[in-house]
DNA sequence: CCGTGCCGTGACGGTCTCGTGACGGTGGAC
DNA sequence: GTCCACCGTCACGAGACCGTCACGGCACGG
């Protein structure tokens, strides 16, 4: 579900990283150069970026700095050089972590999870399960419980609920939800949000006509009651 | 002066870490056991925690989980074991980073800086809640409390209250309020403000006939009493 | 005491937002 | 190819909300 961007010039490593991390549930794009990586990221920001340091053309440090100027996306350096000087330079440039090739996929994946947890706003420890009244949300497992019964949500409904949960208690406007759930370049009809909120309510509210979890704030948007 | 807590049982390593990181500008406390670390953290939360994994008594994993339950303080593991399994377990337990001894102080310091940057960025910036007498205003949540009971405001009433709150104690003329709340550049009817002030008072004043929060300043406008 | 502004409030019609049902398109599973 | 879950668009009704108006009360200066 989270969108991952890999910037790595070695085809074999790029492919193996891609396959390994797709297995971990990421939606992966991969490019061989910093320039392409920046273009991709500008077009559709990723939730995580993996970047090599030694790249043809613009190098990894420059790439990191450029991405930092665009936003605060978590950046992990994957480098062949196990050198303190490089580590410090990369972190100073704005990277969040630095792992040395050859990477253990399990470790990389754990580091990505830790980073995402930390980067995603209020980042509470490692609950992996969040409660909002009767709703129990398990993002890792991709499942939701109402009371103790399973409810099946579609992908869009699930992402919608997750976004609301990440900012629970705070109002999110329709435009914000469009950006976060559907993507950044959508200028679609904001009523689309209403429809999916309605569908979501039918599944996670005891009385969908009088929602207690997914609450409308008239004129502003929606929020998830804490 | 960020406060750093070191939990490490080896006296020599603990001392050298302490000295090195004090040089980097941290205010350091150090303890040799997880139990003491937790007690210290409970007594006065640190901004960063360094923890060893192999500790006498309660081990590092337990220590991390316990601290996670207390809050979202950034935690870095400093361990002698360079083992993927340990790294994954520590990160899953809630750690943010994992470095292997012997540590390069420059790298550790850079990692701490990167982590602090990340943790403070997404952490709680402003309290986002303002009090005026009995009124509690939460712009993020789009909600207002009078005492401890929720009051429902319409969008216009909410904006009106926010504008008054932004300039609390100072008088705002009807024209200023029209400009800020309604965005008019036209000279609309100033009586419109009166009507909404009246409606607002009915909701946020115990005795709307004798308002103590939203106060009229005859001939000038309105202000929000501090 | 009186008049003149200034302010508070109730009522009302128009407008806008939101919730929902219906429908056609699509992409993946088999 | 066929089916089915899911998605996005649309239209419509209900209710919330807004802005206007008119009326009455209250604070001032004379």
C-alpha cells in the first residue's frame, strides 16, 4: 500500500530490492538515475524513498538534498560504502537512515517500518492496532473489527479509514482526503469523498444514520472521533 | 539542550558515550540498568534514549517496549551484536534506529540529529488548543468546549470565534470582522456581524444577556475577553 | 425626560451542503 | 470470455445554515 521509490543504477540490485519490497506490501516504482527519481517523485510523491549514493550523473547526496527541498518524505540510503564519513554526509544531507549493501531484506524492511511509524504524524509506538471506540484498526493485517466481528472494507475504504485514523480527532477537508487517499494530482469531484464515507459508515457504524466514529464537520470535512 | 538518557551496563562504554555526546551538546543522564532507565525516564522524560540490548535484569527489548508505552521518545539501540535478527526484533519492539558497537561517535551523533529532526518535525508542534475563560477552542478538531461540554458551532460562528481569538483582548470593528470572516471587499451590511455574534453568544455564554467572553465595545465593535 | 443612535433578537425565505440510491464502467479472477 | 466486486458520476431530497429585515430595548447627550 505505501508507495516506495527506488533510485539505484545497478539493474540486478534494483530488481531484487523491488521484488523483495513488493513482497512486503509496498507499491514500488524504480528508476536508475537521480534525475528520473526526482521527476517521478515530483509527479507523484512517494511515501518512502530508497536511494543509492553512487549514481551516474547527479549523485545521491544531491538527490537527497533536492528531495528534501520538495518535502519531508522519509529517505533511506542504500550504499555499498561502509564509511562513517559517507554516513554522516548522507544524514546531514537529509537522509533518515543508512544501510550498507548487501542488505538483509528483513532488516531493511524493519527499518522502513520503524521510519514510517516515526514519520507518520503522531507515530505512537508499535501498537500495530489502533482503537477508536468500537472500531479496531489493524493496518499491518489490513483488517478492521467492529466490536469483535470482522468487517470487510474495500481498498479505498480502508485507506480512507487509515488516513482519518492517522489524524484522528482532527478535521480533514475533502481536498486533503482526496490528496491522501486518491493521490496528489486529483482534481476530482469532492463529492466522491462523501460517497465513500457513506459506504464506510455502512460498515463501521452501528447506526450509519447517526455516526459516532466517522463524524461530519459541516463546512469543513470529516474526522474520526477519538 | 536536548536531554539524553543512556542505558548501558558497561561502565567504560557508558562513560565514553556520555563524554562524547556531552561534547555534542546534549544534557546526559546515564544509568546501568533498564529498571533505573525507566525510573529516570518516568521521573523526567528524556528527548532521546540510547539503550543497550544486553542488560542485567530486564533486557533491552523489554525496556524499549516499556518506554514505548510511556510515550514516543526516539530510541536508539546501541548493541554489540551485529545480527539481523536482533535488529529486526529491536525495531519491532519500537526502537527507531540500531547501531553496532564499536560506534563511530560522529555517525551516532549524525543519526541522533536525523532522528531528532524527524521526530520533532512530525511531533506535536503547537498545542493547538486555546482557552478563554470557560471557552476551549480547538481549531484542528473543529470543536469548541464550554466548560467540559461540547458546543456545536456553525462554520461562520466558528470562524468568527477564531478571528476574535486570534486578536483576543483587542477590539475588532464590524468591518474588520466582515473582512476576516466573510472575506468581503464589498461593504456588506455590518448588522450581519451582530446577528452572528448573537448566535455565537447563545452557544458559548452561560448567560447570553450578560456576556463575559464575547464582549461588546459600544461604538467600536467586539472583542474576546482574555 | 426625550431623542438619537446603537445594539440584540426573533422570524423567514433562499441557498448550500450533505447523504443516499441508482447506474454504467472497469479490471481482476477463473 | 464471463462474472463480480469495486469504483466514480450523477441527481435529488432533506435539513442545516445564512443573510435580510423589522422591531424593541438600552445607553448616551442634551
